C-alpha cells in the first residue's frame, strides 16, 4: 500500500497535493539553494513524475492481484521498472515507458537519488512477499520505501540548503504512511493486508480477522490510539527537523504534512471509526491549511502545528 504522495507517501497523497498546488499557485522561486530549481518548461511539474511512478507501480500491483496474476509475473514487472530506472540514469539510456521517459528528463535536471526511486519499487515488492509485520521495527523499512523515499526524491526537486531537510522528509514520510495505515486498516485487512504489527495486535487482544470483519471494540480503539501515538511521534520529529530557512521551497511538503496531521486529528476525534468508512479532510479545510502554510512561508515563518505538543 503506497501512501498518498506529494510525492510523499500513495496515489491518494498525490491527488491531495495536486489540489493544493492549484490552490496556492507556484511557490518555487530561483534562489541559492542546495541545487537551483530550473525552468519548469524543461521538466513540466517534475515533482509529480515521482508520484506518477509510485502510482503506476501500485496500480500494476493491485490490478495484478485482483486478476490473480502469479506473483512471479508481478515480480518480473517490478524488475522491468528497475531496469527502466536504470535507463533513466544511463548516459545513453532510452526508457520505454512514458512515465520513465518523463522521469529521465527529471533525473537529468535534478539530483534525484537513484536509491530513492529503486526503494519505491522495493516497497511495492514487499507487498508481494509479506503483508504482515511482527514488530514496529519490521514495519518501518516498508514505510520508508513507500513513503519516505518518495519525499527524499521530491525535496531534490523542490530544493533546500539545510541537510536537515532529508531527516524532515524521512520522518514526515513515516508519519504520513502510519496515518494511512490507521485510516485504511479495515479496507486493507479485507484484502489480506495487515500493516499493524502482530505484536500490537496481541497486546490489545485484536486479530487480523477482527480488522477484516470490522469489529469495533474498546480493544480496537486502544490499538488504534497506540498507532496514532506512534504517528504523532514522527510528526513531531519531522516538525523539529524542519529547516526554517527552506520553508519556501518545502512548502508543498509542509502543506501535505499538515493536511495529514489534520486527518489524524479527525480520526482521533471520531474515536477511530475507520472500519466501515473512509475519513477525509474536507476540501475547505485543506485550502485553509494550504493558505496558512503558504502565508507563513512567504513571511519567512513556519506555520504552527495545532495540537502537536513540543
């Protein structure tokens, strides 16, 4: 399950980011940063190319599983994407897939790390091998690959001067993916995917069957509160690592983080009633968050995180 990206964490995040982008306009400017952002006429909305890659990988994976395609064939498709990424970086490489062709142009324009792109592929591959995790430490590599890696690729396009931006992107990606896991815990379980660690399930007396059947109990609420506390920890770490001097170039990431922070708050306020419905942040709230973050960045400040303790 890829997160929703901003190129941060699942196709769902990418959709939200596009809505935000339309609302706040182009926030990127030429400035002396870790690398200089080039004319967008060279690479149209390059940050979205990374999201397109993540979406394509997830779509192929989901469609293949729905149709009962053999896992070996799906692994072969992922190997094909690894080869396409390799072509993007080869001096004489000629990617074949349209998304890979656009990605190659972005790679030539920005210092997007190859490891980040291959990590995204590896994250989708993990869904072929295992959709159960024993402990939170076992889960984190998956979250990093499907979420943090997308952010680490995106910030090289946004531009930054402070190396703490990489830690910010890593922690924010983990927070977003953990929020996704909470939001989609019921729907994922019904398709055989359980991302809540077995150790946590046992601690609160909940089974994978309980999640798939939508059994809403006090134990389930406590289980989800435990997952939310974990996500909060990474939101806090992301906020603490946020490089203030790069606030303007990282505004898209900050908006996405605050939207997902608001989503987690809505889920908590509703006592984790996520098993039978999909909790969302209303569009007017998203716009308000985007404007608040955009205004703060334009003033050289950092938008507050309502309800996130120091």
